[in-house]
C-alpha cells in the first residue's frame, strides 16, 4: 500500500493517473462504522477492477475549525490508521494537510480541485460525512456537485447491536476517557492499543516482586483513564499477557507525572528502549492509595489472578 501526502492546491505530479474508487473521511479509530464504509468501497473497487484509495487528513479538522482546549488526543495516529486501512485492503492513502484554506473550500471547489484531480470514478462515504460547510457539503448534494462525472455511494448509519446509537469516534473517545475499554473495544471491532517505548522508572517494581515496564507512550495517542487493566503486550513481535497501571503510584506519592506501568506474566528480560504495544483488554479497578507496600503487593497478587483468568478466555 502507498501513502501520499498532499497539500492544497494539490500537486498533480503526486496523484495517481488512473481511475480509482475513493473512500473519504477522517476515520479516527477506523471503528466498525468506518470499516463498513471502507468495505463497501472495496466492493465497488473490486467489482470495477479499480484500485481503492482513501482520502483522509493529517490532523483532526476540529483543530482548524475551533479552539480545542489542550492537545488533541487521537484513537489512532496516522501510522496506526494506515496499518488498519491496509488490513482492510486499501491500495492507496492520500493524507491531505488540513489547513484553513482547505477547510474554507466551497463544496464545488472541493469536488473540482480535489476529487476530480484524483480521477475518482466512485466516491464512498458515510451518511453524515461533510467535506466543507455542514449545511451544504452533504453527501446528498455531492451528486449534484459531481455533475455526472463520478458516482456517489452513501453508506448508512452503522449502529451498535445493543442500542440504535451511531458508532462514532466521539463515543469511543468518551469510553476511553472513562476507562471503559471493553465498550471501546466492542465499538472499534478490535482491541484498543497504545504504542510507545520502554523507559526507566524508579526501579522499585523489582524490589516488591512486580517489575514493571514503564511505557513512554506516543503523546498524540489517547490514553485510557487512570486505573488498572488486564492487557496484552507486544515486544519484539511476541505477544505476552500482563496487567497495567495507568496512574501516579499514589501509594509512594513521589510520581507526579502520569505513567503506564506493565507487569508481564511469565517474563524475565530487559526491554528498555524497545518499541512496544499495549492492548487494553479489560478494566479491573481504579487506582488505590494503600497504607503501605504490603497492602499494595497483596492487591497486585489479586490483580494477577484476575487478569490471568480474564486473559485465558
Ligand atoms: C497492575 C498494577 C496495578 C497497580 N496499582 C497501583 C495502585 O492501585 N496504587 C498504587 O499506588 N500503585 C499501583 N501500582 C504501581 C506500583 O506502585 C508501581 O508498579 C511501583 O511503584 C513500582 O514502579 P517503579 O519501579 O516504576 O517505581 C500498580 C502497578 C501495577 C503493575
Ligand atoms: N515480568 C516483567 N514485567 C515487566 N518488566 C520486566 C519483567 N521482568 C523484567 N522486566 C524488566 O525490568 C524492568 C522494570 O523493573 P523495575 O524494577 O520496575 O524498574 P523500573 O520501573 O525503574 O524500570 C522492565 O523495564 C523490564 O526491562
């Protein structure tokens, strides 16, 4: 799969010369709703024997439209999004820089200056996708902006099995913020992940029988709420089971920065500096300030029993 970065106005040298099917959206999380859009686009592409491209953006469009308090945290960084899109059979990803100029394009300009320059034969997106002014740049009106030059396929609202609520990145971000990783996993259709490298901590874990890999996570990624979780952990292409704490080591009271610490079961190796993936499987509890180390260790022993049972299923 190829990834091409574009800036508006687009450089024609950088776009594919041949016709293609294009799915468009920001696709943060590449959740089950997004997967339905991409799969539908894939069907259209296969049927017509055309390549499947995705048009997405380098940053959350809200950053340009409004002032977001603090830094925006993503369900998927571009790297992870591209990986998930590749798994869905996408051939080419266009990553447009989202800027004020791009955001201010009139829908007809968006169609003429971007979509047509990409030689689109079919454009596929979700029912509520907009490519400009929310009142005007709707999927319903995309057909008239297309003026017969390409087909438009709109994919219906994809809902949860339990409720009729739309599966949305916003809902999943809220679930992650509340530590409801099982709910997030259900909506995503895969286990939520965090990526980072292993760094040094206070070297205390080994003294209490629970050495922990401290994960310095990618700053753009959205982290589950403070608490304790059963996890899977990948290092050097191998998956291990373990339990993770997101928090401040409140019992010791000397850690003022949030950390991710992972104790791995049946593991004994030095992995400082390694690139790792934490896969959040289930939330066990919140962070507790214990009266002392003994109480903390007793709880960790119980957490290990609980996590092993969860992960065995
Ligand atoms: C699964 C797990 C759960 C934890 N739960 C708590 C907790 O509830 N309260 C707390 O103060 N520390 C908790 N910790 C953090 C330990 O205090 C920490 O691992 C210990 O301080 C050693 O870390 P260090 O070697 O980086 O200093 C937890 C750690 C793990 C791995
Ligand atoms: N079972 C294990 N789980 C996690 N880390 C382990 C394990 N066994 C060995 N290690 C290693 O020990 C380190 C953690 O030791 P620890 O005493 O908690 O020190 P620190 O938190 O300062 O790194 C990890 O980064 C890893 O390299």
